[in-house]
């Protein structure tokens, strides 16, 4: 009974989580993943991405279904609002990465979560991307995340879960540190 | 007739685009935007974000409709694949940002695009987020973008459009430079 309770804590299969950790410890190459998105321009600032295949644990894999997402600019930014802006997807990526890590870490530490909510806000001065002020950067000047976390542990234990999730978050690292990006163009 | 053709080039309303640039030149404060996402944990690594309200051009605004996006981990990463991983949304954000900029810049320069496709791949070693190797970072080690661009201009002109889009991309800046992120927690 104890095992069952442990396995289902926070919806995280902790037995498999720990088994995965052991498997990667034994074969570190298994942890090399490549994720991909393909994108097709539709019109104006509107484009659509497809997310399906990825590589991991030594072989080509794919999601259980193919995902499609549109992005656009709102009318105030000379678009047609067919989807969120690209920079809003960055906020979504950050919130979901921190939250997934939080649930996993809580399960591993034996904490049962009852509620996790977050709001992520990013301030951006479009004088940057509009090329009107060379002192203004193109991207967010700053991002703020506000978490509400409830669970069966004291506040300081819950706060420590968020801190550990931050310390192990892929998207937090991508945003707060530098990732080299190479762009190749085949034009005709 | 020339005006109509120009206005509809690449689906970009260039008259409004240039008018927006002039308006921001006259009132730089109008370019201060704040974007937001709210997120709710569902179970395990699965959470759902809502994107709706934003601030810009001096007032609160909202998208024409409210957008919802799920993220999760695939089964191989101890999730249930209810959505792409957070790091895949980062690739989507980069592709859509570069593509929107490309269409705007092409329209402004009088180039008619006929096709824009891109593939974005990110390599990540999960020994980082699994905490198994302190020398491995949490996020992508590198990202590569491959564009196919077709239009009514010579290849070097089309390539220059991508280069200018890169130079003015918010998401490219966020990923390749550092954005400060502050996290607050209300735990109970």
C-alpha cells in the first residue's frame, strides 16, 4: 500500500523516475536528446509550427500525437492575432518547465502538492525590435514569476521545492544563460 | 494600384507598419509592453497555460481570443505526453519570431516572399537537469535553425532578410543573451 501511495504522489510515477535516474547513471549517453520544431510561414506575422519527432535514449522517437501551434502578432502590432506572440510562448515554456520540475521534485521528496499556480510576466520595450533606440535590447528586459504552491508540507519546504526546480530547469537556464544559436539559410 | 500591391505584400500591411514606426518615434513610451502567461499544474509533469491579457501602447489589452496550451513530458521522460515539452515550445518561439520578422522586413524592403520554412533543432544532455553531472548545463547546449526562403529577389537579398530578422528578433535575443528572471513564491 505504501508503494502504491508513493508511486501516485502528485501523479508522478516515482518508481519509474528513480529507475530512469539509475538507468542514466549506468549509461550517461542515454540522456542525449534532440528536440525539434518545424515551421511554415502562412502570411504576415502568422506562422505555424509542428512538433512531433525527437531523438533520445539512443533512437528516433515521436510524440503520441503531432502537435501544431500558431503564432502571430495582435492587431496593435500589425498582425491578425491568429495566435499568441512568440515571446508569450517563452513565458509559457518557463512556467511549464518550472512546474513540471516542481511536481517531480516534490514527489521525490515525499511532498504531496494540492495546488500549483503561476503567473509569468515579461517586460519588453519594442523600441528595441523596431530599431528606434540602439540602447534598448530586442528581448525581455526582465521576467518575473509568481508561484502559489499548496501542499502537505511547511511553507519553507514548499519554497525549497521551487528553488530546486529553478536550479534544475532547462528553460530557466536557456533564458538566464546564453545558448549558442546557429542559423543557416537556403535561399532561392 | 501600386499602393494596394504594396500594402498587401507578404500579407503585411506596410502602411500601418510604417505608421506604427512613426507613432512610436513620436511617443517612445507607447512601445513599453508587458506580456503574461498564467499556468495551472494538472498532474505529474502536465500543466496548462492561459495567454490572454497584455499591456501595450499605454493600456491594458487582450487577445481576440484566450489561448490555452498544455505541456508535459513524453513517457520516456516519465510523463504522459499531453503536450510538447517546455523546451520544444522554446524552439517554436524562436522559429515564429524569426519568421514574423522576416515577413515584415521583406515587405518593408519590397521583397515578395513565396515560401518560408524552417526547422529548429536543440541538443540537450539530460544529465544536467537530472543532476547527474555538474559539468552539463540544464538547457540546450546549442540550437540550429535551417531556413528555406523563396521569393522574388536574388538569394543574397533573401539571406540578408534572415540576417536582419535575427538582428531584430526578441526571442533570439532572449535565448542568446541573458534575461534576468525573478521568482517569488507564496507557499501554504
